[in-house]
């Protein structure tokens, strides 16, 4: 994945990000030689969020199918949370 240095970002601003994202969906911003941040356009962000939500939904369906859930009242739920703390 291509890198943008913090100094390039400071000097060139958003233009540096736009140039990097022109040919790929993501770019890494490095600070003092260490990878620190990832930037992407909103379309890529929304795509990744959708993938994340689909994965969570699939996991929930699996948990339900395999009986990994608890039924109870809100009060029982709060009691379980307090007991776990």
C-alpha cells in the first residue's frame, strides 16, 4: 500500500491524499517513518463498513443457529453484567 509522509501531508495538504487515492482505494500516512493512519475515499469506507456489518450479521445467524444466546429480561441482563464485572 502506498505511503504519504506526515511531512508531505503538511506541505501538500489534501492534494497529496487525492494524488495517492487516484489509483488505489487506500493509502497509509506515516509519521516519523512509522505507519500511523489509513486514508480512503468515502465510497471505500462505506464498502468496508457494509462488509463489517455483513460479517456481524453472519456471526449472529451462526450464534442463533447453534444456540449461543441467552433469553431473559432487561433486569436479568443487567444482573449478568454486574456479576461479570
